[in-house]
């Protein structure tokens, strides 16, 4: 789901790409493919990249981004990909200026929202494009001022030509978001810790939820320690979101999800001909042709029934896949603190869906879940008004508070629920 509206008002973090190349953190002998014209050379994948263990850094380079009060690196690393096989993933790392504390800078690992599926949509690749969605400068600087580093995975398929992102496959994006923390620890001069918090919004909110779920297993590999998770407007209750989006300007998300699931699970488990019309099948190249606005413009001329012929929840092949990627179906909960944030006037994710999600999670033994609803704020408008509240929650969490007890003050009528 998109973490910004069609008329975007949130300042995008990556505001200028004055790229300053520094020494790569690893050497390589050759590359796996020829880059498409105009792609920065950094995205050339070394031929020996996949010989490295999952969580390993492949290479890094310095990047200058005006307005960011820290040192920024592009990173390429190895993570878990489609079929649980090793995959090369790219992203960004920003570290505070000044000396690192003992043990290194704690990391906030950001999960980005919907920006497309194509390799060229990677937030790290073209930071000046508003479609290459990432965090605003103000939130990053607020975290840097706290002495936290910020990592931001592109997710598999974005940033690695000619890949495609398996859109809304929660576990995959979560693994990518966790592994960038491990890889960042090996960036020369970055001095990051293995302690981390995951924060994501919209599609990234689903990523954050799955990272939370994996925090004490996959998220603890290599000495990592997940301290907490913030999930902004996380998609859940997919059956109801499917119904809501069918007549929404964001209905093309449903098409992207069908293609993303097919990419991840394959034709046998996720056959597209069961859910897409002949017209829908003929439009598959759209998702590789451009990013959010391009896909929107190409598909916006069609109604959902012109592209999608069947509700996937009625199909025995598709329903289990959707349920497996819905955090509303978690059957266990870690003790890691979780904060869910959403605007009360969210136009993309029904507010009732996160209420159902939080209520369900609170029935699971050991769950430590808070939910803050900011009345009147839409899908992205909640981010700036909740930012200071969220940073306060993260501060308590990073200090080892088992259940951060922050009272949100971003507006006077925030609705707060909590369990654990």
C-alpha cells in the first residue's frame, strides 16, 4: 500500500543524488549481467555475490544527500529470496555524525511503502523521484539526532535488474529488512550495532508486522537483537481490504498483488489465469515498465472487473496464499513490543482492519501491543503528526522498556489501546 497520497506532500528523504563514490567494502571479479542503460554502475551484481552467506555485505559506496544530517551509504547485500534461496538486495544506510557509542549505533530498519515492482523503483536508485518512496528528511534527522542509524531495504526485485518485487509477500520483505541490519554492521566506518527496531508504513507496515513475527527466530540470527517494531497502517484482514479496494483509486494494488504472488509462488500455486481476465493477462508487462505513477496511469483506465475475473478468496489455490501473508492470521506472538499507528481517516487501509488485527494479537499469549489512532488523519497525514510520539516510544523501547508507556501527544484526541 502506498505510504503517500496521489498528491504527495511528505518531503522525500532522497532529495538529491550528488553521488560520491567511496571504496567498496568487498571486491569482485566480474558481474552477473549487463545493466540497463542509465542504471548506476553500483547495481552491477558481482558474479561471486551469491557465494557469500545470507546477511553478508557485498559492497557499499558513499552517497551525498542534501539535508540529511548524517553519512549515507548505498549497500548491496545477500538476503533470503524467492524459494528461500539466496538473493542479492540493495538499500541505503544513514549513520549519525560523531563517534559511535560502545557497541555501535542502534539501527532503525525502515520498510518502504508501495512504489511499484520494477528494478528501477528502488528507493536507493533514484532518490529525487517522488515515486521512489522513502522516509522524509525530518524523520530521518530526528532518528539521527537520537544517535540511531537508519537502514532502508529496497526489497528483492527492486534495485537488481531485471528483477521484479514479489509485492505484498510479507515474509520476504521482512527478511530483506532484517538482513540489511546484519549487512550494515559490516560497512566500513558505519559503526552500527546489532540492536535494531523495525519501522514501516503501509506495504512497509505489513513488512514490519512480519519482521515482528520473525524477530525471535530469523530476526535473531547473526547476533541480531530486535528491540521493538512500529507498524504504520499495516494491511491485514485481506478479504475486507480486497472488497474495499475494488472501487478505490488504488484498485491497481490488487493487480500488483496478483502478479507479486505469482512471481513468488509460481504458476502452479498461484496461477494468474484463475484470477485475471484475458485483458489482465495481457497487461503483465506494465508492472515492469515503470513505478507507481506509471502503473497507476496504465491501469487506471480499466475497472477492476476488466482486469480481475475472480475473487481470490473463493479459489482453493489462492486463498491459502492470501491468508499466509495476512498478519491477522498469526497464531503466536513474540514478547517484542509492537506499536501500530494509523490515521482515523485512512483512505487506503480501513481503520476497522487494524482494530481487528490488534484485538486478535491481544488474544495471543505474551503479546505486547499498543495501537494509536489519530482521528481525522489520512493514510499519510498520520506520519508527521505521530512522528515525535513514535520517536518517544522508540526511545523507551531502545532503553530496554519491556512495555513502553508513552502517552501520544501529537494531537489531543489520540485513541490509545494497549495489551501486555
